[in-house]
């Protein structure tokens, strides 16, 4: 296969960047999208050009490193598929492909297709955990959890933190990401003691990071490589409403 | 090189408890005076950094990925073992200990493995408390499954994403400590060297991968949890970024490297599709519960598999190992597949594949039952190969998966360099010559959550630390060396890309130091690796500069280390004149099975660095077995 | 009270306000359009209804008007604040834009919302403040305001009736997303009720707006005269 690529090139965070056109030659249909880019990069190096920088690591769809908009769709838009698991047989010979980085104020471009997703870490840091120290915890089976709750929590916990939801959202909102973590713990007994504080803190941090707001496009759900449901956003909305209206500090003394 | 394993005296079952009591402590108020550097943020590093942060130490954690959550522990699928005996099927600490020792082909330390089995129970409790959504039964209790041919159900799992969920548990604990200011996180930062001052590991040199800046960091102890070196083979199930740099450079600063030849080849991976392949994808071992492995009996039989009648198929695992059949352990199943392909019976492009056929399972139990069990794996297979495994048999081939070798550590997980601790896959300690399924996650978390907090305190309490900073002559020297290396890599400006050299090295290692090794193949590799090394240092091309994000430069540094490490692996493989676990020497076999030599090789081989291109020195730590009887693994 | 200020500023708080004010405006719309459908029952019914509305006890009319104004202003204010905020969240747009499943209605809410706002202003100017093409005053034989004749007269001009029909379609379109979106914003997403949230609610919006659109159409074709 031969393809024409239009790739976003940007030297660093300060550079303004532009689209540059490359040819990808001799692409095997069974290659993954990243392997195709590897090939283009090998050619670029041979021509003394700087290869295209992109984030990637496990290449099996679980680490969440890979992040690129392919023809305007996060990870290429195939259902439940990350870029690393997207294969060239999904493209036609001679096709034009536009490759751009995730675009969001909260995800500044580092170089070419690499963006800084540190905002996600800071959101988790603000409350995406159960406050237990190592040791001194009860026996694992001392906490009974219904299969339905455990499965729902797992549905939410599958998030790989890739940022496709933000990239795909017309508002660059990160609500699916935040909601998935909030809902994982909201569905488990371990998450109950901090439930109200957690959702408040995480939403506050999310807002600080400069993500957009949710207008219920549900584009995130379609772009999510782990197919995380927007039902979890409703879950978060419910919890935050409750936390905002009803949660109070300890009653204290009269 | 002094190798004192410091195994506590006393009965096996009491060693750890006794050791805990005898270890010195650091009082909570004093802990903030001690700095700890943790390199790596996977299950070992992440859990250690979080726990040490909770205890009050001043922790700095480094990872080369953009977030600690992306460490490759995330990719483990199957599960984590825990000797809980929740299923009442006769499991116990002792049984998990025995299975692990035997599975490791009697090449691991008894005391370490026993401690691992003991702590396995606390790990499950800890993870549940963190909110890890393990699979549950309808009654609300935890579910277990049997895994990797174990005769008890002791594996806890979270769908096919157990590694992910455990890592996210450790990551969330770590992020909590970062938020509280107890841990300083340095993502996109790669450790490039170790600073040893007055015989103690006191710091590291790192490169900020975004700005290109190298900096030095100091602490009272350095913990390496940097994973394995499977990417020596270029193609493996490891993540692309996995590398040997941290451990190899520590080795070059004097840390002993133990058993580098022990590599695990996983039998059920998706075969290589072509020369541009960058990575191999693992399919869960559980597929072998229902899939039957076969190749055509006739060479060059290019009929489509459904046209080949049963009598013309060779179900070679069932034939060779009638009692275990398709469930034979990883190393054995892998070698059998390789033998079939070497005999020219392989299927698919290049003849490097065997069928894993679900036809009979589908006929027997119906497609729906098979879909229920393996639906997500079948989907993944189809996504990658565009073949529908419900209709045509899967094609699988073995791939490098895990490395049991690593930096030598004593019972306290400290290397022979004082203050340099090594956790998880990066050390050598618990899996001997072969690792059992669902044990890697267990080891990483045991080391990080439960072992290092006590052993580190003991080290701090027993040592005095002079104040050091970036102006220390040793620090200046090491940082200069790192910068010189970067300059050197950028200056070569040859004609070969880093990847092309890495691929060449990988192929050589796979052919000569892979599933089977021989004196001849290893000698040949040892002759060719210096040629590759020479090719690299004279003809590699690294584009760009050192002052910005430069992924080629990162790769080049890692490949330089892989080349040196490959040599060490071959050397170790050559000098270990026996077959055991993941190390199979064709000269040492009995009716096709590995033949161990317990008289001459029941020891850990520990290599001491003697200089670039100089032959390293081989030391031994004898393994003493007081609680198990050495026996031959038989799966016939 | 600082928590209220914080809440309305937060992303989720904004969503709640959009949902609640949107729901309120929709309830008003139901009443307003239901009342106007009395045009089908003739002059007497319509004018009597208008008179009773103007003579609600306890100043309820002004309470309702005041409430309506607050809701409308809040809805509009937060909507624009959100739109600007969302635009700022992606300073650099994609060169190649594509959509996987977001509906056209959902993507055009700020635009349809603006059109609806313009229509409401026009609507008020025409029928409340009598600033547009007003040939009144209209009084019926009983001395009441002749709302019936005013409306029929206005809609007999095809320019206005077509404008109203189009506007009703735009409102329907705006509601088709808004009415399903509000449940989600308030955290109502449930397997058992998603049919109501996602399908029946937008349908209700369309029914209402089509009913409203039928009035100018009916005048235009002479069913109402």
C-alpha cells in the first residue's frame, strides 16, 4: 500500500507547528498504524530528517500511551481500538490520512504528536484513590461486594487514561475520565467513606486544569477505546449534586 | 565481589517474622530525614514509592513514561496468586512456596520464595482495600481460578486486566502521596547512571526527556524497579520502552548481575506477520484450556486447516505429554512448537506458527460457551489478524515474555552495592529459572508493599550518611560521563538506524540464545555481538539534538546497553552447562526434556563487570535446599 | 452562601443550572403553547383564556413572569459562559474534523439557542410590546383584548407565519437535545428509564413544537380565520 500522510509537526511547546505531507510506501496491510509510522520514521532518518515523535509503549492497547487523531477521530475511530491496535488493512491504498495530536488547552503539545497529559495525574492526585495505607487492612473477604457492583466498578475501572475522551469531545472535556474513576469507587464499599469529598475534589481539580464542560454529546463514549459508558458521567453528576447540596462538615459543638 | 545472601537463621516458616523483629527501625519523626530514590513506577516501584511515602520518607520517583500509570505491569492479563485457600482446595503458603520453587526448576532461594508465598495473602487484602475490583462470586466473595496448570484455584483476577487494576491501585496510592507532598514524581525522566559514593549508592543521573537536561539526584538509598530486559530480543511481549539501561548501568557501577540467561518464552503469542513488526502480542494462557495445538503431519501441506482431516494432523502436545496435553508448562509448550516449526511443519507466513484449534470445543459445547469464555481474546485476535478464530484455527507462536534474571540481591533485596535495592522483575530473586503464571504481579507487590519498608529501615538505622550534593567529585564525574555518552551517540552520524541494529541484535539473540541454546550457537553469538557493537558505535545514525525530546536518542542509549547485555546473556548461557527452566541447552537433555545438573549448577551465577569489552567475572551463590527435595519436573 | 457561588461556577454546577432552567422553560412552553392551541376553538375560547390569565389572583402573573425571566436569563447567561469556556478549552482546532456519534442537534446547541433567543425577542416585540406590524388595538365585542384577531391577522401575512413555523422547528431541534440532555446532567441515566430520558423526552419536545407550528400553518391555509 502507498499512503499520503499529513502529519502535525511541531518542534516544541513554543513552536507554532504545521501540517507536513509525507508518503508512506510499501505499507503492509497487516502492519499496525504505529508500525506504519515506524516505517515512515526510518525513511525520514535515512533522509536526515527528524522522525515524527509520538507517544507509545505497550502496543497492545492497555497502557494508554498512544494518542493521535487520525482523520479527525481519536485513535482512528474504530470501536474499542487504540491506535496501536489499529491495522493498516482498515485503510485503502492511496488514501490521504491526517494525523494530529490530541488538542486541548489542558493537554499542551510537547512535540509533534506528543502531548502532556499530566492534568490527568493531578486529577487522580486530588482524590482518585481510597485513603488506605499499606498494612492493617481487613481480610479481603471481610468486605462483601455484590457481583453486580464489582462488575460495574470494573466497567469504570477499565479506563486506560489515554485522553481520547478529551480529544474527541468538541469541548475538550475530561468528564468521562473523571467520572470513570469517581464511579469505580462510588460502586464499591471501600469508596464510600470518602465518596463526597472525592467527587468534590476531583471535579474542582478538573475545572482548574482548563478542560471544557460536558454538553452531553456522548462523543467521548464512542471514541473511548475501552467503551466506557456515559452512564458514569450521570453517576458523577448525581454524586457531585449530592455533595454540593447536602454534604456538610462535622456538626461540631453547639 | 562479596555475596552474602543474609538469609536469617531458623526454620523456614519463621525466618521472615524473626527477621522483621531483628531489623532495626527508624522512628516516624526521623523518617523525613531520609531520602529515597525510586526508579520505575510499576508494581514494584509504584507500590514501594507509595508505601515509603506513607511511612514518612522523602521519596522521589522516576519513570520514563509520561505518567507512572503506564508502566508495563499494566499489561499483565491473567491474575495474581495468593495462598488464601478461599476455595478450600488444599492450598497453603507451603504449597504456593513449593509450586514456585519447583516451577522455577529449583534455581531460586528457598527463603525468598517462602516469604513471597507468605506475603501473597496480605497483597490481596491490601489491593481489595484500595478498591481494586477483583472478580466476585454472586455471594459477594472473591472469585478464584486455576491458572497456568496449577492444581489449586489461587489466582485472583480482574477480567483479563489484572495487571492494569493492580497497577492502578498502586498508582492511586502513589498519586495520593504525591498530592500530600510526600513523593515527588518525575515522569518522562530516564535514569542514565548510578552514583556510588564511599561504597554506597547515593544518587542517580537522569535525563529529562522533554528538555534534554541531565541532572543529578541524591538520597540515602536508591531503589531500582525497572523491569526486565526481554527487549534484548527486539520482538517480545514487553512494551517498546522496556529496557535494561538502569540495571545494566548499575551493573557497570559494580552491582552483580545474576542469571542473565534465564528468559521466559511464552507459548501463546500471535505470530510475527512481517519484517516491520515491532512487538508481539500475548494471548492469555487460558486459551490452552480448550484449544488444541496441532500442525499438519505432512511438510508443506498448504491446504486450509479445515481441509486437513484429523489423521493427517499432529496434536504434538497431546502426543508427547499425554497427561498434561495442551496444558504443558510454558517452557515445554514453547519448545515443542519450535521443534515442530524447525521440522518444517509450521503454518502461516514463514512457517512460524502452529494451530490452536477450537473446533472441537465449539462442536462439543457450542459457540456461545466458547464465546462466553474467550470472547474478548477472540476479538483481540481478530482485530490483529483479521481472521475469525470461530471459523479458522488461531495461529500462535512463542515469544519472549519475562526475564527471571536480574540484579543480584540479598534477602533484604539489597544488591552488593550498599543502599542499592532492586525490586520486581529487575531483581533475580524469586522465580529461579522459570516463572509460574500469575506470580510476577505477586512478586512486584510483595517487594514494594511489604519487604522493602522493613529492610530499608534496617539499612538506614544501621548506617551513617555523609551529606552529598551535585558538587561531589564522583557526581560530577558520572554526570560528565553521561553527557559524553550522549554527545558521542549524536556525533556518530552513520548510516544505520537504531532500530535496524536493534532488529539485527534481536534476531541473532532469538536464533542463538532463544528457546534453545547450544555451545555452538552461543559461541557464534558471542563472536557476532562485538561486530554488532562495533557497527553500532561506528555507524549508527541518531538524528536531532540532545536538548529536546529526542526519541531516537533515548532508543540509541537503550540499544547500546542491550548490545552489551546480550553478550552477558550469551556468556551466562554458555557457562551454565545444564538445562533448567527457561534455559535449554541442546547438549543437556534426556528424551527431549531438560536435564538439570544439580551437582555442578545448583547455584546462582553472578556476574561482575570488568570493563567495556572485557570479559566479566562469574561468581557463585550456592543454593541450599533444606526444605524441598530436588526432583525432575515431568509432565509426561 | 459561598458554596452556591462556587457551585454555579463549577462545570457540573453549570450543567445543573442549564438542566433545571431548561426544564423550567420547557414547562412554561407547555403551558404557553397549550393555551395558544385554544385558537383552534375560536375567538371566544382564546380571548377568555387570555383575560383569565391577566386576572390571575395574588399577582401570580407577575410572579410567573418574574420567574420566567430569571430562568431565561440564567439559561442564556450560563449557556454563553459555557460556550466561551468550551471554546477556550480547545484553543487550536483540528484541521480535519469528524464526528462519531454526537448528534447534529447536540453540536449546534449554542447556535440554535441563539436563534431561539432572537425569536423570543421578536415574539415579545410583536405580541407583547406590539412593536412589529401592529394594526391594533384589538378589542372584541365584550370589550376584552382580542388576542385571537391579533394573532390571526399577524399570521395571515405569510412572512410572519413562515418565520414562526421555522422558529418552531428550530426550537424543536434545540429541545431534541436539551430534553434528553437535562436528565443526564442531573445524573438521571438508568437502564430502565433511558427510553424516557433519551427517546420519549425529545419526542415530547417535537410534538409540542409541531403543535405550535401548526397554528401559523392553520391560519395560512385558512383553517383558522
